[in-house]
């Protein structure tokens, strides 16, 4: 069996059972050498073999039947590295190339007839044949598709001994730090001048896998800003910014919270809106004396007007009685509880006095409103005590 080898540039002869008999020729320009051995024609009766080479001009004639060679030209592959470690790379992007240098240290051409790449890596095949003593560069890039360590390999299939030579590949993908806010804006309810609203929280979450550096959190306008955020927020971690509204003037108020960080889109600005108003209820009268009522009797019903004299609607809570002798007074009519009162409008409450054990009774009519405000009306009354002879106390 006669076989020409284009990669190795030699001719091999085999016995019918496939065992090697001899190797004829080698790479080069001299007599007995050729480049890209292609056509062969055995002349059996003459014990000769004719060989045509693509890249040399002549046909060479070889004598067959020599002894099997002990040493013949072979390629020898050498890789510049056994492993490549890439810099950390953002997921979904392609990093810079690292090279694998393939050198042929043998004395026959080295054929690279394939590569196998495993993992999120890509390799550019820059050459198919490496001449003896020459080198070839293969560019390798890392393109992670997930965060964390990414492992892979590139295997070169060549005509050198062993057939396969592998370089291990390692890189780590990351998702860049990004500040994600739980609110794009904050709207506060109307707030009484000189008071502070309940806190509204804004949660800041780092959606990346690397730490987010927070350099500054600052508020503007009549809004208070504080936070539990440190200088760095770990990947996937959260912290909270606390915002309240403390108006000093009536009317609409605007402001903002600005969060400056290492996020590419920084700074993040949250618009703030609120309105300062004056909540004021004026009871008329603001004190009501029921006078002297005979023990066991019931007073006349007294009416109390509650007027909204502020600058905004007031939502009245549940009107109730308080004080040491509140049980001596009774609400007979209540048109104020759980009702909104517009500016300049009124509601009405009626109260009666039924003396108890005390000779003099004192209590407060409590009218709760928004923002923890309470307005009160003082209530008082006396009970007349009879002597056994029928004369009233004091007579």
C-alpha cells in the first residue's frame, strides 16, 4: 500500500496487514525532498516509485525495498501555555484577546486540522500548517454569559504525536453594580406647618454582582433625608433611605433626594412633592359651663360649633370625652366625627350634663384632626346638694 501525506510531505508504504514498511522523502527543496507530495505512481516491475510534488517542478524517482527507517522526520508541537486566565469580564460583552502560540519544533510540517472549544470562549484559527521551526498564533477571547467563574478549554487536533493538545481556559463574569430604587418619586399628603410627616422609605438595591460604591445621599427642599446605607453596598444587597416632609410655609413644596454612586447612570434623583397647610379648628364656644344641676337631674343640651379656620380641609377623627369627670357629660349629637370639614365650613356637637358623685365636674371635649392635632372644649358643671330639711346647699 502506497500513501502520500500532504501535511508531512513524505510517502509511506505499508504491508497488506497495515504495518509500516518504510518512509520515503521529507520536507524541503533538495533532492529526495518535496513540498506537498500529491501524485504517486508505483512501477512495481522496476522496483521504483514516481512522486509528483505540487510546489516543486520535477517528478522524483525512488528505489523501493530498502530497510525500514529507524528515525524519520516528524513534527513536534509545543504550546506557549497550558492555561489562560482572563480578566474579569462583564456578562454579555467580549473581552480582549489572549494568544496561544503553537510552535513546531520538529523537522516535518505540523498540520492543525481542527480545534475543539468548550465554554464561553472563542478561538480564531489563524493557520492550518506550521512549518518546521515556525510558530503560529491563535487568538482566544472570553465572552461570559453568566456571573461567576467560567471554565473551558481549547483542544488542538494536529498531526503531531498524541493527536490532541489542550489549553485550559478560566475567566470570571460579573454584572456591573447598579442602583435600583423602590420608588421613582415620593408624594406626601398635605402637612400642617411646623409639623413633620411620617417617614417614607426608599429601598436602594444593588442588582449587580460587584459592590456598589455610594459616595453621597443628599436632600433638597423642606424634606428630611437620612439612611442606613454605608459607603459600599454588596452585590444583591439593599439599604434604605428615609424621607420626611416638614413644611414651613403654606402651598406646594418640591424637593429631591440625590444618590451619587458608582452606577454608570449616577446620580439617581428622586423628585419629592408635598403641600404645607394650616390645620385649624375653632370650637365656639371653647368652654362650656352647664351651671348648677340638681343632683339626679339632667342639664339642658348645649350646642358647640366647630369651624374650620385654617387653610386646608380637615378630616375629623372620632370625637370623645376625656378628663377626671368625663362620665358626667354625654354626647347627644355628633355631626363631626369621621367627617371632612372644608375651609370656612362647620360641624355641630351637642352635649348634656348629668351630675355624678362630684360636687363640681370638669372634662374636655376632644376633637381629633389630621397630623395628630387635637382641639378641645372645656366642660364644667356643678351638682346642687339638699339638706335633710329641704334647703339647697348654700342657701
